[in-house]
C-alpha cells in the first residue's frame, strides 16, 4: 500500500472556502481518476508552533505503479487548479509513504 500525503497550511479566513472546494470539486476529480483506492481529509489538532489551519489530504494506492501513473498524469493539473483558485492563500508539501 502506498500513501500519498499532502499537507496544506492556510489562514483560518480561507478555511471554510477551501474545505468546501476540496470536498465538492477536488476530491471528486481525484477519485474519478480511478487510481486512488481511498482518501482521508484530516485536520492537525496540535497547536504547537502552528500558524493557521493545517490539513492533511491522504490518498491510498494499491501499489507504486498506480501512484506513479497518478503522479505523472494528474498531480500537476490538480495542483495548478488549486494554486489558481487559492493563490497566495496556502502552502503545501507532499510525501509518499510505503506501508511496511
């Protein structure tokens, strides 16, 4: 199992707009690719050193080949849509983890 995690940080003023958009547009677009098996949207509850709202969006893939196909085909377009919609309002970083 491969877990693709993107962590987003944004100010609390953008929280409701971003959550609505990710649930109504982004997640359906991601899942409609047919490659992720499952998704999770999680909020960081620790406030140690936290500036703004921190959210983790996680995708499960059956194997590295499915993740790689998703990454090569869709991540740039999906990322660009989010950056266009929320330019200057969020920062993000992504990690890929393998279940052992």
